[in-house]
C-alpha cells in the first residue's frame, strides 16, 4: 500500500509527534526532528500531556489526548521504545492512520528504524517514500452476568492476570464455545502475531510471523498437566472465565489499558475489526529483524 498524505484541512501536511519525554536526549531529538519537518513545510502537532515537556518549537499546535488526537494527520511519528510506540498506536488506531517508530529505547521491536537513521527516516516521510502494512489486532469484551464491564482492544496482547501476588487465578479456557481446560495460574495471555515477540514470548509462547493471521493463547505458570500455548484461527473466539468463587482478576491490554475484573467474569477475545497500520520504509524480512533484535547466533558450525 502506498503512502497517503494528510493535512490540517488547509492543504498543509500534518504529522502527530509522540515522544518519550522522560529523557532529556529524547527531547533534544524531538527538536531536531521538528526543525527538519518545519523546513519542509510539514506541521507537527503534539498531545496536551506531552507539550509542557517539549520546546514550543517542536509543534505548531496542541491537541487533547484522546481518540481524536490523530484525526486528519498523515501519520504518527514516534520517538521512543516499544512502550511509546504502543501509546502512539492507541492514538492512531481510531483514526486509521499509520504509525512510524524510531527506536530511542532498548530493543524497540515495533520500531521501523534506529536513531542513527533518523535524518533519512524524516526525509523519506517528507518525500512520502514509504509503504503501509496492516497488523492484526484483537477486540476484547468482559462481561459479568451478561452485563458488559469492559470493551477494548489490543495490538500486542490482552492478559487476564491475578490481582494479588499471593493468590492463584482459577480460570476456564474456551475456544469457539467449547471448553478446553481449566486450571489455576498467574494469568492467561491472548496475543496477536505482533505481540508474539513481547509478553507472550516471555511467558513461553511461540514466535509467529506477522503475516500469519492467528491468535495465541499462552497460560502463565499454570498448575495443570495441559497448559501448553495454543494457536487458534483469526475468526475464533477465545473465552476466559474467572471462577465465580475465586478471586478478582485484572484485564490489561498492551500494558496500557487496565480494568479490574470480578469473580465470575467472562472475557472474550476475537480478531479485531480495525487493524493497526504500520509504516514500512524498506522491504525487509521479519526473520532478519528477529535475528537482529534478539542477537540470535546464526553462524554455528557452518562458520568453522
């Protein structure tokens, strides 16, 4: 899919800048990026909770933090790590605009480029030399006695976890209305292929290539004989039922949106209606990204 231009309504192109402002160096990088965009006639907007930490030269206008923050922009430009990227995706998702991440953190698996390529990245955006790909999301609904108590979504994963360290979370797992297994655990993750290299990976789940449309179900520290990760189809519905005589749980999506879940709740996870759109600057293979980010040993005996 080719690049698409956006604007502020008067014909000027506009980009939403999202920055991990907690680091001084990141704020300096933001000033540099803002200067390059301004020189090319591309306006930047920022959200109101980041504006006080940034130099006023970094933006043309400030918008409220919320689902309308990215409406009308060409893309969301992210300076930070994966946490900042997920924050930016939360803003881009309702507007359907793509997200471009430049890694200023550690692994930065979601980022498209590293900080040493910053000037080239900005220039490619200015010249609209980029492609856009879509990534699967999941939609999540939690109900108690048929009453909806939470409705949200995730790019990486939705996790249902115990609310207290001292307790065990007792759950029943269903796939497409069929019971699969019940056990006590620390939690259960339902992840997308994009999220397979994040929390699900740490919990022992498989790595799934992003062009595979599927959902991962990964129990965390389950007390059961059958508690292996499962991969189900994109049109399946995964349900996690919390024991009505057990303890409270916590539903957390992408580590950002958290809801307390009472005993007896039912959490349903299914393929999302709206994907997240990611900017791609070069044709690259996921395998190469995987090897690079995790510094995997690929030489082995053939290099002897």
